[in-house]
């Protein structure tokens, strides 16, 4: 059976999303984003993350969810 079927591609995308959501920092960032648009700097301040750390987590989310 081929692993490149449409169903398997969907499963692959869902697995990527699940992996991106499997970190508490990224869930916290998503919660803040859901409340309204914020800059990376504001998200970093509100979470207490460094700017680089917040930016990295957001990149992971964007890649998986974008």
C-alpha cells in the first residue's frame, strides 16, 4: 500500500499540527493570539519568554498551522 495517498498526506499534516501543539509555550502563545493580534515583542513580554524563544515557537506554529 502506498504511503503517499491523500489520506496519508492528511494524516501527516495532522501529525505535524499535533507535534507543534505539544509544547506548553506554544499553547500559551496560541491562547494570547486568540485574544487578539499582538506583536512578537508583546507576546514575549506577556509570556516572560525571550524574544528569540517566542519567535522560534511562533515559527514552529506558523509552519505547522500556516
